[in-house]
C-alpha cells in the first residue's frame, strides 16, 4: 500500500489543480514501483498537527480520489476518520476505509457500513495530540488484541461482513519505542483475530530511533521493518518507499521458493 498525502505543502501555491497533478504523478511512480493499492489521506495525524475541517478534508481528498480512479485501475483506500469523507470517497472510487480512530467518531460506523467498502480498524488511545502520554499498558499485546477484537465484533454487528475487515496494531500511536518493538516482535499473535493485518511503520520515529537516521533517510530501515512484519504474517504494508519494500520482499520470496 503506497502512501499518498493529499495535504498541501507549505511551498506549494495551495491550488487544487496543482495538488491533484502532484498526487497523480506520485501515484504513477508508486504503481510503477509495484504498489498494489494506494492510501489517500488529507488529515495529518502526526502528534501536534493542526486539525483539519470537514470541508477542507473533502476538498483535499475527493478530487484526488476522483482523478486517480479515472486514471488507474488500482484499488484506492481513504485514510480518514470523518464520516462524510468516507461516504464521498467511496462514491468517488475508494474501496477501503482506513481509519486510525477505528470508526469511533459519531456516524462513522453507519457511514462505513452503508458505503459497502472494506474497513481497516487501528488501535490507538486518545487523540494524536495526547496519545504520547497514554502508554501505560499492563499487557500491551493483549490490550491491542482485545481492543481490535471488540471493534471487529461491533462492526460485524453493524452489518459489515467479516471478510471486509482488516486490523492494524497502530505502530507509533500511543506506544513508546520499546512498545513498538515489542508489537513488531510479537505481531504474529494478531493472527488470533482472523483478519488480515495491515501495518504502518514507514519512516516513523521507531525507525529513526533504531537507525539514527532523519526522516528522509529511513527507506532502508522502513523496508527492513516491513519485511519483519511480512514474515510475521502482515498482509498489507503501508509504505512511502515502494521500491525499497518490494526489493526487500523479493529477497524473502526468492529464499522461500528456492
Ligand atoms: C498509519 C495510518 C498506520 C494505518 C498513518 C504516518 C502517520 N493508517 N495512517 N496505520 N499511520 N492503518 O504515516 O506516519 O500506522 S499517518
């Protein structure tokens, strides 16, 4: 899964056409590098990021999804917690709703269920603004699994079929560096949930802490982490550096088929 940000950068002129064109170019590069699906997001969930209004999120994300759906065949995912964005994104061509808040916003479950799309639910505590202080777990992996199991049950009861649900332990969301490493080491335990596991570690602080590299030099560390996750059963790898990830997986596949 290639990550496509539909967030305006500070140095762009803020024009919508400009950002759609940039998204198309970035998408094309990721597809050429071997991405199987693309995840489009218009809200930054980095700690301390300013919240985005619903109208602004729609204006960032929907034109990009429409343009991608018109140009490419590949499945599209929308990274959002906002019910109206879920509805409009699926109408525009998205087939997966990727929600770091696990459909906890009012109306999100109803919007997702009515859309007919697949849903990825992620574990987090609190909000991106305060999650860094909420890292006291008695048993991290058990709590993550229990939380995701409860969300899966609720979503199935809301009418979303089990085969349309994915889970994500939420690397970097309300976890310390040590806890992120424990989650990665024990990722295989999530197979108990009987849902495909999606992971996102790409360029995150855990990669920076392990490698000592700044965010623009974390492609190799991120590919290594993605490979370790794949080996532990992850089905979907959410990454910025598609080519590096593909190459890492190709070595593993070659070993397995030898
Ligand atoms: C994740 C995400 C993740 C899922 C972000 C970043 C922060 N969605 N959206 N899992 N992270 N499912 O990419 O650094 O880990 S935004």
